[in-house]
């Protein structure tokens, strides 16, 4: 292998390792959130909530499930394509999955804040909390990094 090829291979290995490490952090959080959201349905109080809270809960679970799928996809791709010379393709796809997964996670966390706000405070105060959460995630996770890109 020539020197430039070795440098490219080292860079790809480093990029993949960094990406997989970042995903470990996000995966743990999203899996805990998903479990929390699932457990809510088995509480006595859940049987008494109105349809708007149930719909918010269902949409939030769907976003959390999408986040789990998207944030674990890079590990699956890596395993399926291991030693096939596809590292660059894996990294490219994994980057897209990760950004989409973080977007789904932001929606799931926003939905969770909205859901808790609706149950605890109700009405416009709960909605305001959800809006603040959405703005916070959007700014911190996407707008600020894109500004520095």
C-alpha cells in the first residue's frame, strides 16, 4: 500500500472510530428515553389521560423509535460490510443516519417535554415548554454547528 493510501485508510479508521464513539453516547440516552416512554403506558394514570396526550405520546414514541433505528444503523452497516473495503461508504451513510437520528431524538425529547408539560401544568404552559425545548434543541444541535460549518 502506498503512503497516501495508508494515510487515507488511517483517516477513515479514525473517522469511523470517532463516529461510533459519538453514537455510543447518543444511543444510551435514546434507549433510556424509549424505555421511559414505553413504561408510561402501563401506569394507572395513563388510562385517564385525554386523546391529545395519547397522540402526543404516540408521536413521541415513534420519533424515539426512529432515533433508535437511525442511531444504531451505522453499527449494523459496519458489521454487515466489515472487511469489504466499504469504510468510506459506511462513514458517509453513518453520518447521514446520525444527523437524521439526532433530529428524530430532538423531536422525541421535545415531545417528552411537551407531554410532561401537558400532564404537569396543562394548557399553554405545557405547550410553551415544548416550544422552548424545540427551539433549544434546534439551536444547540443544528443551527449553531451549521453556522460554524
